[in-house]
């Protein structure tokens, strides 16, 4: 197996993100779901926050440099100082343009490269890490599909 298969996962994630965020304004992105939880703005920022780790593993410059991203980490609370939703989506697109080719270029040896423990993840291969982060994105982008209803839009996929 080579990186093209893992890159495909990240490609599908962009498709899901684009469909699930179609028609969502900045104001809509900040609405907290009625039952609690994170808003759409936080979810996209959260993925970008972790895209910095993906970029680092691939030797790329950060997807989102700067301190504003801290409010999008696991367990963090989004304040009134939220990043504009359109800018979050644009940063994700720019990240995608760098990440997908870098992953696709990996051969079997590159995917097998051992990585040190990272947060709750123990030691593992670069391929394992990339699959985990691809799944992490898919999980959260699926949540956006559900949250579309909370902001008054219909489902965008299926």
C-alpha cells in the first residue's frame, strides 16, 4: 500500500466538508446546538487545529499559525472572538492543497516510518497516524451534517 489510498480518505473529507457547509453563513456557524455541544465554526476550527499536527508529521509549514487557534483545541470553549467561518474554510482548502499531494507521494516505507507517542496516541507508524487523523476529520465533518438541521438547513448528503 502507498500513500494514494490514505490521501483518498482526506479527499473524501473535503467533499463531505464542502457539501455539509454549503449555505452556512458565519452567523449560522456560531449557533450552539439546542441540546448542547459545539457549533459548526468550532468543529472546522478544531480540525484545522489538528491539521497543524498532520502538517508537522509531513514536514509542511503549519496549516494555521498563530495563537487564535487555541480556543479550538479539545476541551476548549469558543469565545466571542471566533475566527470568521469563511476564513476557516479557506485555510482548510489551502491545507488540503498541500496535505493530499504530500500523503499521496508517500511510499510503503514512508507510511511505515515510526512516530513517537503523541498525546493519547502511543507510538505508531506515520500511516497509522494519518489514518487516525483522517478518521477524526470524517467523524467531525459528519457532525456538521447533523448540525445543518440545527441551523435550519436540510441534509446535504444522502
